[in-house]
C-alpha cells in the first residue's frame, strides 16, 4: 500500500501525542496548587505564551510540499525551561490543535503536528532536567551545567524535529529518508539557529525579570512575519527543487540499477550467443585439432585469460595421466616440455579436477595453496573437467596474472562450455578412431592403399601450388611368397611388421608410409627431390638385405623411385613411373633401386 508507512508513523505520533497530553494534564492538575506554578505572574505568563503560540502557529509559513515552519518552537522551548516539560506540552498541544481546527487542516496533519511537538518537547525536557537538577521547574544561568543542559536539550529538540519531519515527508512522497533529512539540515538550519536561542532568551529574561521578557515576547510575532517575508520564504522556495532533487536521486538510483541490469542482461545474452556459436562450430569440427582451436577461440571470448591449456587423459607407460594437447600463452614451451601431468588431488589444480571430477577456482594462488596452482606465476586459476559418461576424459585450464580475476559466474560459464567441449572431443576421438580404422592397415598399422591415393594427389597439388618437389618410393618384397610357404603365414605377417618398422625408421615424420598391397609398400616423400629419394631408397634396400636375410629364404627388396615434376606431372603418371621402376628392378635380378633415367 502506497501510504502504509506514513499512516503507521502518524498513528504512532498520535498515540504518543495523546499520551503526552493526558500525562501532562494530570501532572499539572495535581501540582498546580502546590509548588509547580508558584505565582500568579507565572500563570499569566503561561497564558500569554499560549496566546502568542496560537498567533504564531496560525500565521506559520506553509511549506510547498508538506508541513509548516513557525517560531512557536521558541515559545514551547521557553515554557519547558521555565515551567517544565508538562506545561510546555500542554501549550504546544492546545495551540497546534486549535489552530489546525481553525485553519481546516486535515486530520493526518493535525495528528502528525501535535504528536511531533509533544515528543520533541518531552525528550528535550528529559535531557534538560536530568542535567540541570537544581529545581524541577526552576531555571538559573548560574553554572556550566545549566548552559550544557540548554545546549543539549536544544540539540535533542532539533534532531528529533528533523527526524520526524523527514520521516513524514519521505513516507508520504515515497522518497529516500536520507535525502529529505539532508535538506532539513542544509536548508532550514537558520530556523533552528534562530528559534531555539530565542526561546532560551525568553526564559533567561523572565528569570531575571518577568517584565523584561516582554521585550522578547512582544516582538516574537514581528519575527514571525520577518521570517515569512525575508528569510524562510527564500529557503522554502527551494524546497520543491530539493524534493525534486531527492526524487531525481531516487530516479537516478533506479536508472543506475536498471543500467546495471541491462548490462548484465547484455552480458548474459552475449555469453549465450558465444555458447551457441561454440555449439555450432564444435558440431562442424570432426578433427581433434579443429576442436581444440574452436575451444580456445571461444574461451578467449568468454573469459579473460593469459594462459589456456587443454589436457586429455591418456595412458602413459601404463598409467593414466593428463597430456597437454594444445596450449596458448607465455608458458607454452614449459607446458609442452613437461607434457604429462599426474592425476592427483595433491599435485596441481588440473590433477585435482581430474581426480575429483569437479570444477575448481583459485582466486589468489598466494593465499590458497591447496590444491597447488598449475603455474606458479599466475595469481588466478580455473580448471574444469571434460566429462563423458561420468568419466573424466580431460581438463580445461585457464589462468591470469592478476589475482581475483575470476568469479563463480566465470567458473560456471567455463563449466558450461566444457560440457559442450567434452561431447565434441568424444565425437572427434570416435571420428579419428573410425577414420584410422578406415585408413590404416590392421596388420602393419600403415596407411592403406586408398589413403595413399588421396594423399599423393594432395601432395602433388601442394607441390604445384608452392612450386616445390616431391617423390614417391615403391618397395616390393623379394621372395615373400616363398617365405610364406616355407615358414607359414604367421611368420609372414611378422616379416611384414618388421619391414613396416624398418621403413618408418628411414623416413621423416612428415613423410607418409603406406601398405600398397600384399608385400608391396609405397612411401610419399614430402618436399624431397629425386636425388634425396634415390638415397633414401638405397638405404632402405641395404637395411632390408642386412636385417632380414638371416634364414634360408633370403628376403630383399626391389625398389622403384619417381619424382615430381622431374619424372611426372600428375598422380597417374607418377605412380606408373615408380611401378615401372619396380618391375625393372625385378627383371634386373631383384635387390635393386631403379628410377627413370
């Protein structure tokens, strides 16, 4: 409900106002014939003060928003100092109620004004008479305690008055209390500085000489009009702007909050777009290398990181370990040199994540050392597992040089990406396994004839594009059928495996070794000229003759060499030239290397 807080405040002040009035009326009635008011002059003074309070209240300055400003606070304060808080409460209550009824004020304002006046006077009186205890109603400016009592009671009056005024306006207009309270102190301070000292002067002059106080009481009405015309009107005219400023601050706070929410929504939207893009790009990636590149690219867009490492769980010397597959950042050389990392919660953050199968964030590696950091010089680290069917198949690590770079939101975001990455990595591994089965010979582990046909075409096109050379070597095993018949097929299979190892040992990692068919092998030498190919072929021939010539059936090799572009300019022609060279070696007595002249 819009005004619920304001209604509660008014009801509370109304109850306090009625209670204070009833208590004061009872107290004064009981004590009036004893020692509370001792002289007729005092009674007359109270009546005069009440009359002036009525006049000042009636001609109060109406504030543009809510409430009034009037100098009757000086009269209430003087009554409190002279005759006690009970008399002051009666004077305040009667003057506010009478004037409010005459001026047609609404009931809410009536209850609020009376309650506010009663509470202010009551609390100020408690402070004053607890410090100045010479007399219950007497007032003498004869000690430091008297001066202190006046000052502190005036301060309490001002504080309570501004608090209730600010509460009333802020709850009614639904403004921030602090902004309205600041206005009271910044804009109405002359009122408090002027009014309460006037009340103290009335009390002081009255105690010195009741007649002399008239010189202050009588000009009080004139002071009211001067405030209206000169001082207060100028300050009050600023109130709409000040209240508007308070409202503007409220609106500004809402705008700032809205802007923050908008930025947060935009950030989430951007993150979702990146995750969607990641899913789409990973769906297109069939090779592990392509998958790694997509993952790294998306990680750099999602979170700030100096280093990113993708690990896969692999068997290394009979033990499952984390193997760094791809790295970017300043510590690439270090990571690829170490290469393998143990799966253990006591080793590094990546070992802990792989072991526990849980994501982990280290805001500051200097203050949190368990689990140990992956890279000692990075202050913020995150690691998330790649899970496939509840099994950890790898870990994604990101690190940043500054501490407290990452939040739980960043970790959750990276975990979401890791879920997609794990599916893609699993699919890529399956594709790679299937592709290997289709392109790799089951017995020797060499590439198949079909793969050879694809790769030689690619290498010729590459050589044409970059204007380089390439060559191929055809190896035909001599006497293999005789060997097979003499020693059996298992021995023949073992011989082919040994030839396979030998061929691999005499070529570079970039070269391609294939099983062409039966006991024939083909080698593609990338960016190699004819002379290099002939030398390689001769070393292979000699090695086969020396290593595989231990039994009665002597194993040797007839080898043919052809090069691009010297001997042929296309795939078919190149294979034909190499094959013809093999037949030349066979027909020439075997155990030879032949090539087009």
